[in-house]
């Protein structure tokens, strides 16, 4: 059940990013990886969007490293 919740949060987070709402999207992606720390696609989305938005470089590197773990 938790995996489904993580996937839902990722999907909603990506949708908010597409709407230009990173303030709402980034926390949802963070929640998705908090729920399922092995969810590589969520880690990738988080890292990619942190890079694109040029915010929190340290967190972006952590997300990249987690995705590869």
C-alpha cells in the first residue's frame, strides 16, 4: 500500500511541476522518497527538478546518489 501512495505522490508532484508550481511539487516528491526510499524514479524526478530550478544543490546530489544506490 505504501508503494502505491509513493507513486501517487510522485505523479501529483510531477503534475504540479508541469503547472509551474515547484513550491507544491518538490515537497510531494520529497514525501514520495520518504515513503519508499528505493523509488528510483521519484529520486530521479526530484534530482532533475531541483537541478532545473537551480535550488538546493546539496539535496540534488543526495537525490542522485540515492537513485544510484
